[in-house]
C-alpha cells in the first residue's frame, strides 16, 4: 500500500465520529491490502451467501442480490447502518424570495408520490422477503422421535385388536352353529321316539 492510498484511507475515516465504525475500519480494512479491502458487488454478495461475512456498498448491490439470492436467502440477511448519508436538498440563496415557494412545491412533490416514484426508478430497491420462508431445514430423528413412538404403539394396539376381533368372530360362529344343530337333534330324537311309539302300538 503506497503513501497516496494510505492518505486516502485516513481521509475516509474523518467522515464519521462513531468509535465503532472507526474501530471496524482500522481493524478490518486498514490492515489489509487495497485489493482485499475493496471488492466488487458481485464478489461481496457471493461472500455474503457463504455466511459470516459483512459487505458495505450502496444501493446498486440490491440489483445483484435480487438476481442471485434465493427467496429464503432474501429473508436471512440483515443490514447494519454504518453511517447515515446526507439527504438531497434544493440549494437556495440566503434571503431569497423563492425559498417559501420552492419549499411548498417540494412538499407537494413528496405528498403526491412523485419523489418516491423517481427514487424507485433511479435506485434499486431492497429485495423483499415475500413469503418469509426459511428454506430447507434439516430434521433429525430425535426431533420427531415421540411421534414415531406413538405411531409404533398405535400399530401394535391395532394388530392386537385385529386378533381379538378374529378370535371373537370364530367363537361367535361356533356358538351359532352349535345353537342351530341342537334343535335339529331334538327334533330327530322326537321323530325317533314317535316312530318307536307307533311301532309298539
């Protein structure tokens, strides 16, 4: 890193008074060569997808994120406000008689939505998390082990009930068949006794 780029880095840190931002700058960026400290939006977004990486950029990175991120990845990333950018304003000469007129028209443009429309037209918008999906989540057997235990007991209990029903059905059929044969035997014995009685007479 040459002296010119080093001076440029020093000037960049004067834009903020936040101690956390300065500490982040001196610990993470200042100690690295310029080729690693600064990179393109595509490389930064690719590193974010890998995880455990932070990348500072302008609104142009939203276009790359919209084209490359999956739906569940759009719901996972977080933003950290490092420094607040200055808002656009209308420069007016001090004491100008048009100051109130310009301010009134500026408020009117914002109220009718013209400012928001132009902002969305010229700046890429943040990718929206449409369905709040978290993607595929790995599930272990221990996570639904109680459900498997209940299912196993239910299967065993249903098989036991099946065997009891079959056993009861067989006993019921035997009792019904025995009940039907008893009147036939009684009738046949009565017929035999009646025939013998006639024979003796």
